[in-house]
C-alpha cells in the first residue's frame, strides 16, 4: 500500500445559481477587477492508503459521488498525488 492525497474539488454546475460567487464577483468588479465569470468551489483533501494512484482516484471519486457532491447540481474533479 502507498500513501496518497486525493484532492476533490466540488463546484456548482454552470447554470446553477451561485449567490456566493455572484456577490464576490460584484465586489471584485467594484474594486476594479474585470471578470468574465466566477464560481465558488469546495476543496477536500483526503489522505488515504491504496494499491495504486488509480485505486486512490476511484475511492475518492466514490466518496464524492456518495457524499461530497450532489450529482444533480455539482461537478467534481479528483487529483491524486503521492504523499
């Protein structure tokens, strides 16, 4: 078994209202920053042991699908690195 850190980034799908991001975008624009779009995201770092990086990715994806993200309104990405 090898130690890995899986980073799961969960964000709302395009078209789903994101009031936090809208408020932040307006504030940044008032400060003079020009933006096309802004979306908020949650990031989860999961330390785990697995046989391979692919196995760690599969386990982290399952965690995201079952608890961390709502597939109706969220997209998620999983990145895995050796610890």
